[in-house]
């Protein structure tokens, strides 16, 4: 049967759209991979042990492909950290490859935590910060760890049990500015990548979760002092702080938070809302150097790129 070598204008236009979409997908994939490679090469942990890091990355890729989980040892704090093979996103991969050098804030966490302290980990995920903080505060201290995602919460609990941390209390809930319920969206970055906000929710997986305010939880726990609040809640930092106003005013805890303007925008929040709120409460802001030194920040971040900020109340800086 003869075929028409000249397709109709409609079919040709559709073919062009498909081609352009394919090119766009490939371009985004290339840009994402290139960005990850640049991040890795510039990372101090990679520069200290290039060959070892690359070997770990290769091994983790193989384990993920074969469905083999990993238990990572972190000798700095004498802890173990379980990682499921489905979690092969950038964050989990970097933890496996770089271990305790994953983030400078983690490596120098002892600068902000002392034995017997109460620490809050908001947006704990599986999470390495909860385990390390629990080791630093010791049995006389307390860590309150919040993670709303069902799968991440199960891994969090596994890591707490794996290290025998009886002084960690875990909550399957999202910290926010009100007690209630919300929808938690699952992002494409990985099975443990969640957010309360999304630019396009069509076709996105989600789960219904509980929201808590930190002020109410601490009241129920009869906690009389808080030393550190660590927040990595995908743009919800301002909401968490609004739900903790009485805590902030009374205890002046140091706050280690990520400022993610893009994620905050998904929730209709200002990219610098958490900065402004803390500033109004008497906080100053610093960044942490690779050596663990504090550099004072005198101007607002641009809000375009996520950054980690240390907020310290003036009463603690004397």
C-alpha cells in the first residue's frame, strides 16, 4: 500500500511539539546531572577523599540497582545509619558517599549542642541530624523529631531503634502554624522528597498528614528549655516559627534553618519571611564556614538559591 510522504499540517505540528518536548526533557536531565557533578566536585568532603568518594558512589548505584540496603557507619559520633535502596536521590546519595562530611552544619553540630540539651529536628526525614543530635545531647538530653512522610518516618524510626536512642521522641507530623491536617505532596526527586506546596499538583502522589505547632507539643511534653531548633521543611520555615512564637520568646533557642525562596513561594510565603520574623524577635544571622566558624550575615539572601543560615538571639551572643 502506498503511503503519503507529506504528512498533514496537523500531524506535522504534533510531531514538532513532541520533538521539542523530548529535547526539553533531555536538556533538563543534562542540566540536572551537570549541576550535581559540579556540586560534588566542589564539595570539601569530595576534595579530601576523591577516590574513596567515587568508589562509594559506584557501589551505592550498584546496591540501588540490585535492591540492597546499606548501613553506614559514622565513627565521629559512633552511630549507624540505615539507607533503603529506593532512596537514591541526591541527598541520600551524598550521605552514603560523604558520610559525616555530608554538610558542614552536621560536621560542626557540636558547636550548638551540649549534653542535656533539648533539640528539635523539624523535617527530620530519615534523618541523620536526629541521630547525631541524640548522641551529642546524651541520655540526659532530649530530641524531638518531626517527619510527616509515612515512608521516611518508618526509616527514621528504624535509625532511632538501630542506635538505641531512647531519649528521642518521634512524631509523624509536620510542624506548622496550626494544629490540624494538610496534604503532603511527593516530588519526583525521590520517594523521600516531600513538600506541603507544589506548583502543579496534577498527577502528583500525595498523602494526608497531621500538622502540629511546636508550642503545643512542648507544652504536652512539659519541656522547660530548648537549646536548638533545626528546620529543613521545604519552604515552611516561617509557618513553623509562627507556631513556636511562645517558645522563641521564652527560650531564645538557636535556629539552624534552610532558606529556600522557591519552596516558600509554592506556599504563597515570602522568600525571606523566616528571616524577617526572627529579626523582629531579636535574632542575628550567620553562615557557617567549612572550619566551623561563624560569619555574620548583614544583608538578606536573594531568595533564589537555598542556603543554610544560623540564627542566634542577641541574648546568647553576649
